[in-house]
C-alpha cells in the first residue's frame, strides 16, 4: 500500500479557510465601519437639522418678544392717551360750571360783605370774606342754600369785628358745588 501524506493538503486548506475567514472578518469590519460612518453622518445631519430648527424657533421667539414689547408700549401709550382724553372731557364738561360758580358767588353775596379768597378742591369751594356783621354771613349762607349750583354751606371760622379791629367780621365757609351734568345724566 502506498502511503499518501494528506498533511500539506490539509495545511493548505486550513490556510485557505483562514484567509477566507480573515477576508470575511475584514469585509464585516469594513461593512461595520461603513455602516457606523453612515449612521454617524445620518445622526449628525439630523442634529444639524434640529439645530437649524431650534435657531429658527429662537429667532421667531425673539421676533414675537419684540412685537409683544411693542404692543405693551402701545397699550401704555393708549392708556395715557385715554387718561388725557378723559381729563379733557371732564374739563370740557366742567367749563360752564366755573362760570356758574362765579355767577352764583356774585349773585348770592349780600350787600355789606365781600369775598377775599375763593379756593376750589374737587367739588368743595372754600370761601374767605369780610362782612359788616354776623347777620350778613347768615344771610349769605341762606342765599347759598337756595342756589341751583351751590349747596350745604358750612361756616368754618368767624371772627367778630371787635376781635379783628377792622370793623368787619372775617369768615371762612365751605360750600359744595352741584354737578348739573352728573345729575341730568351728562346731558347738556
């Protein structure tokens, strides 16, 4: 029988299988690297896209904040203008009241007395004056009671002519002013 040595053939087959295995490992490794690179590029692209979207949203938010600030400024300006309009309307509405106030003060002042100072704060008028007697001050208060434009006279101070040394009694009176426009519902 002849002896055949199969070892070199097996050795060659093993080397060939190792080369094939190495090539498959290298191919799998290359495929894995390529797949990882592709996944990395894809995720980096998604991140860049999301950053671009976030930047757009931030710009839009900044624009909206600017518009909101403008709106708030406009609302403040509007409120100031409305307040001015209200003041002007009140002044326009009370303009004839001043004429009536002075007219009533002149008409209701009795003979023998005169006014030295008139001050108004809101609807309250403070009158300082001189009178020949206390009876003239009482008469003045009664005249104010029947007035259409003045009401509730209240004597705050009266100094007799003996104490003043001027021959006149000095008096201070508070009087309420009637708002005809408010009483009639604002009709003129």
